[in-house]
C-alpha cells in the first residue's frame, strides 16, 4: 500500500505543471476514489456519472464531461451529495486526468482491508499537510498528538446505547477516525467482538463533526467512509451559530489557533462571557455541547488560561 501512496503522490508532482496544488490534488483523488469504490460495491450512481462511463472518455470529451458529472453528483442526496457538493475539476489537460483515472483503476480498492486503504488515504493527507502551504496542513493534527489524547480520554461508545463523540472543528476528520481506531484496538487487545447491532449502531450514530470549510469537510467524509464509518459532519461555523444537534459524551478537538476572523465577538446567550478570543469561544462552545458529566480533550495554546475573561469561563 505504501507503493500505491508513492505512485499517487509521485503523480502529484506532475500535476503541479497543470496548476494543481497539493490540496486540490487530494480533493480530486477523493472524487475519483469514491467513484471507483462505488463501482466496486455496486452503489447506484446516476447514468453517465459512474466510473464505467468515466473510463470510456478521453481528450476533450473527458475534460467536458467530467465537470458535468461532478455537478450532477453534487445534486444527489446522502453521502453522494455531501462528497460532491460544489465539486469542481481542476484539470485542464485531459492527458493528466486520464493518467490519474488509470492509476486509480489499477487497484481493486474494496478488496483491500479497511486499515490498508484508510491508511493510504491518511498517508496522502499527511503528505499534503507536511508539504502543502495551502493544502491540508491547517486542518491536520499530528497523529502522535491525537493518539495521546485518545489514550487519556478513552472514547468508548460501548458504555451506553446513545454514546456520542463530537469534534466541532473536525478538519479532515483525524480525531473522529482516531476515536473509532481506539475502539478497534481496545477490542483487539481484550479479545472481544461487537455484535452486529452494536457495530451498526456505533458506525452510524456515534461520530459527529462540524467544519467551516467545504474542502476539509469533504475529505473528512471520505476519510471516515474508508473506515466504513458513516458520520454526520455539518458544514457551518461552530462559534457564531448556536448548535441544535445532539449533545456529546466526549468532545475531542483541535480548534484553529490565532485571531484570524475573530474580530467580532459572537452574540450567544448560551456563552458565559462575550469575547472575540477564538480559543475561549471554542471552549465555551464545547461546554454547551457536552452532556452533563461529559468529557473533553482539547488542544489549546499555552496562554489561553491566562487570557482576559478566562477565569470567568
């Protein structure tokens, strides 16, 4: 699988000449990889929007039809519409798009173990984070930090039927994926297995996120889809919009640092203090979305506890 990541990433350097940056590249892979896996799984895709049709195209037909396919897919309901909402092709050279389609088509993705294909996608996200100035870096938390937080908070959805885990600044979904991976590792270490109903409930009704920017939300959906998890990830502003969804037993998150976009204090009646400090507002928001007795693990700057009004929060 390392070879697959290497091939896909190596091709990215070729696409730089087509004006496609790291973040764009991961997004384009997401569209194509989803269509390939949907084809392998027999998922119903609208006519002339599926992988089989895409493979028949070349030249200007390809660069004309591919954007049309993305628009049509974005109008669908469910995860199809979520993945392809607002999707655009960044390819100007049909030869490059054709090469990427061929490269993805060489692998039977659904025959791979979940861990392998998920690791491949996460490997691409990590490369984009480390090498791309405009890519996934601002939405990607280092794996070692995430794993340390999981060991501390132990997000165990087996403890009750309505257990819910949330990330109000989910980026590409690293914390939600890690929470699910923690459960898998704990099951493996204890030699236990989930019954079918519990497994289904955990995968479909446990993991929730919110993200302000469409691209990382799309990547988060794909990231969790590759783990066979069906999350609910809303597109919206966690700070300025009052949350009306289910409350959480555990919140794990790495809110964006800095003061960018934080000049105006949110007017929320459920906040204890009114401040333009983004970190304090995220902490206030987290307190409003936790269930009584809920727990949170949050990455914050080391000076946040000494900020004005921190004591009141």
